[in-house]
C-alpha cells in the first residue's frame, strides 16, 4: 500500500513540475536562441539563406551490414549431384590400319552393350575417311607412353562419370553383357586392378619373379575410378619410369606405386572375370571343339582374335547362349508366377494376367473411346473406318493374318491331336495402343473319332515391342524455307490473296523464307503483255520484292508451258476435289523437277498450295520436322467448311479447330516439305518408272509412266524407299478451304457434285471420290435433315 502511494506521489509531483516549467519556456525554441545569441543566427542566415533545410550526408558512410548471398550452383543432372555414375568405359587401343577392320568389328559387337567406348590411335598421319566414330588420336607417337596418354585422357574427361575403366587392345573379344553383369557385383568404392596375370616369360629384363605381379594388357586390364584418380596424381613418376615397351609392365608398375596394390587381382570380392587364350585355331572349323571346354564356355574375355570374321562368329555364339538363358529364365519366371497363388488366391487379386508382362486392355473413359473389334476374313475387313463398309486386306494385314492363323493351327494340333482343321468360322481383331493387336479366332474342326464338327476359340495377342526413342539430328528454326507455289490459270484470284497473306505473315515479320511462284500456262495461252493471265501476280511480285529488298525477302517466278493433255480447263465439279491439281496430281512432280534447278541441292523446300492458309508457327514446325537425309514432313491440314454456304457454322479464320468448323483432311498431299538433295536422290532411283522432267516437252511423258499408283510427291518418296523417315502429322496452323469458300461466294454458282469414276479406269483416279471436299459434318447434315422433316410435318399438320 505504501509502495503504491509513493509511486502515485512521484507521478503527481513530476506532472506539477512540468506544468510550471511550460509557462516559462517559449513555444519556439529558436526564438530563445536568437534572443540570447543574435550573432550566431545572423551568420547562419547569411551563409545558408532563410529557407535552409538540413540533410544527412550518407556518402561514403557505412550502411547497414549486408550478408553476402551465396548462390547455390547445382549440377545440370540429378545423377551428378547424387554422385550416380555409369558402370563401365571401354578404351580400345588400335591402329590406323585396323580402324576399318578389327576396331569396327569390336565396335559392332560391344558398343551397344556398354555405356561408353573410345578408340585410341597414334595421330602422326591421320586419315580423314574413317567411318568409325569415337576415335581419339595422340600426336606423341612414343609407344611406351601410349597407355599413359590414354589414362590421362580418361582422367581428364570421364573420371567422375564411370565406375570402371577397361583398357583393352583391338584383338580381344569381350562378352560385354556378362562383363557388365559381373561388375554390378563389385563395390565401386574399392581400388580394383583386375585381369589375367602375365605368363612366365622374360619381359625385357623383367624376370619371372616380377612379371607374374602384373595384369596382361593383351587380355585387357580393369581399373576402378579410384585407381585412375591415384594414377593421375602420380602420372609424372609413371612416365619417367616407363622404360620398356611392354605396356603390361609399365601400367603394373604405375598402379603399384600409385595405389599400393602389390599384384594383379585375378578375382575381387569373389567375382572373377574368366578369360580364355585362343591358340592358332580357325573358329569356323574348331568352334564345335572349343565349346566342349568348360573354360571356353565360361569365358568373358577371349584373345587374341586376329580375324574380323572370328569376332562375329564368337559374338553370334555367345549371343545365342545368352538368348537361350533368357528364354529359360523367362519360362521359369512365368511358371512360378502362375503358380504363386497355388489355387488359393484369385489371379485377379494378384494382378497376374495373360500374356504375362503385357498390360490389360485400356478401359474407355467414355463411349467415344471404345476400341472396336473389326470382323475379318481371309481377304477383307469389314467396317474398318467411318468411311468404308468393307475393304480388301492390305498386303501387310493379309500376311499378318495368315501368320496368326498358322500359329493358331500349330497350337491346336498340339493341344487337340484328334481334331482336323476344316475352315475359318469367324475372326475379329482390335488394335489397342497400350497393348498391341488382339485377335479372336473361331475355327471349325472335324473330330476324326466322332466324325463331327467342332468350333474352338483362340485368343492371340501380338504385344507392342519395346518403345525406342529414335535419335534425331540437331536442327534449328533459323533455316531458310523455299516455298514453291504452283498456280494454274484459273487460280489467279486466290493466288493473289495468298501472296497478300504471305506478305503480312512472312515478309513484314522478316521470316527467313523465299517464295517462288510456278506459272502453269496452257498450250496456247499468251505469256506477255496485258493478255498474260499472270500479269497481276508478276507485278505484285516485283512490287513486294522492291519493297522488302533491304530485308533480303523476295518473290520470284518460273513459267511452265503445259502440253495439250494438261491444258484443258477444269470442269465445274472439279472444285470439289481437295487437291489444287484436280485430277492431275502427277503434275506436282513436274513442278518440282523444273523449279528445283533454280533453288539448289541444299535448300529446304516446301511445296505449297494457293488455297492454304499458314502461320509462322507452322513454318517453324516445317524447319524442325524436315531434316536432310533423315526425315520428310507431310502435314495433314485442316479443311474448313464453307460456313456461309450451309450456315452450319460461323466463318472464323483465327478460331481453334473444332468438329463444327472442319476436319483434318488426311487424303490431301499437296503440302510436303523436303530437302532438294533427298528429292533428287529419290527421283533418280525411280527414273525408269517415272521419267525426270528436264524441260516443258517432257511433261507429257508423265502420262505414260509405268506405275500409275504413284500420283504425288509423297507416293514418289514412299516408292523410292530412301533410308529416311516420312512424318505425317496433323497441323492445326495449316488450313485449306479458301478455294471452295470463294466459289460459293458467287451467288450464281451451281452446287457442284463430287466427280465420278468416268476416266477410262485410270488407276491414278481410283480414289477420286475419297478425295472430295466435305461441305459439312455428318452430324450437321443429320440435324438439318431432322429439322427439315419436322418443318414439313408441321406444315402438313
């Protein structure tokens, strides 16, 4: 109580003192200073002025302490950060004379089975025509230092990427599968100097007591990454003491000094890499004799192999042994898997399916995702797609079905020996992208004992093979694209619109493209003056080339005079054909043959159509998907419906693709991109079938070609069978339909019909009906018919 009273007392006292002092202190303290010291205030006012405001000078003054931010530099790959390394690197010591013989054989039998392989040669006089890759040459040709150049190269470039390094001459066959398997049973944290010990011979003064301590390089030497690291630290000592030309001794002394491993390890951690020394034998004669020896059958390393054919003989032998072993293991695994439940647990619970290892059929999320079963017989397939009811089996499908049927009959003969095959009752097939091809066969047999017919059902599965990523060459989006635009006389107006779109999309944006128009004149059409039907296009090309001359963008043209057979004006109904060439798609070959000489052999060429509408993204995909000597690109464009004609949709050039706006036309091959050199190579291979057009007079020879199944550029590439890929893919940014749309803008135009087969049975016109343009989808037409019927019914009622 007294403490609280004293505290209140102090507070009251302090408050009173402050209140009294406030009456004596002036409101403005500056006035007090001015009254007591007027000289000081007057000197400050004269020096800084009446409106002086003080500022803090922080220049060169220490601010708040900043902690340095440490940038965490992380490796590019997780494996580098976690220290995960590949298992084995093989370094092959070879010579320039053996590159195309023994080294190539070594590469073909081992490179695809190990993580990395390099070939080391002396580069005193290096040839430039080596077909083998991964060659490293050393300019120092001193033979005694050659192994240390290899070890230094490995230490500088691959030390942290591999666990083990196997140094071997090119006269050794390596069963790479087994070698890699054995290395997985050795801990990579230990020092390993492993191989076959040298024989008891006097090696240039190194007697019997020493040579047995070293691994023989003739059979290959295995070194761990830790040993290589220690050798790198003592490489100078190793070079100074390499006094002999026997590499085994030099390497052994270096390893002994660097890693303190006193002798060659013929086995490590109970793992041994068996080797076998071949005598003067001829494998193609003595292989059967050698296979009786247990040491030969167990060998991983075989040496010396001095003949290229012996490499392939040994590889075929050990590959067959490996294949037989895998088959036996697979059979045992399958039996143990099916018997794991022992009849007590359902296979569905254990997720054991047939065939073993093949995923089950995918479950459709909606009714639109159902995978249909197609009914087939020995010659035809029924309802293959929404366009056809029945079509003949292709050659590949026919051969495939015959093989399936023969396999099923072989199995039936084994399981039902008393049944005799009579006929095929029914068969169905289905393709599942996640599983493969499924077949259901119902075969009719005759029971020879009962003399009556029986039907047995068989299910056959052709599972998908292992998915592999095809390595593709490096390409960029900066390649110049040469666009070829063929133009007939009746297509001038739509070509003018295309050139204007090309100016807006490519020329104004400085896209690296070049447009070449190919004017296809009729036989008697004028080509000069105002009567020239292409005069407006020529003037526009000159104007745009002059306008964008500074950007390096230009438009050129080539004129071609067609023969009489191709000079006829197309019929009105031909507007319904999806190809700009109408019934004469073969003219696309003549166009390229005559225009290509103006471009060059190393150019990226895209054959276009004047009814197409493109975007810059499409041209970039052309650059990325067209690779010289590797791939040809044939995009599947989006055909737009003439919405203003049927009024089932709304015109929209920039809208996303949809079923209501059009469809992807897989039968249109007008647009295709390739490299000139690939095209010339393909044309030369088929010159006897389709003559090359070298001038206008040769165009007529295309009509008399021997193979009428080749009708366009893509057919030509397929028939030529070049070692290149042909990529067909949907392309939303490539759109067709300008020609049919402009046709229906004319109110007086008659409604065209799809042309029929009335052309003397020419095979080139066999698919004309399939190539007609669709004016609307089936759903849209069906809805229109239903509405029309309802309207008629309401009118009648």
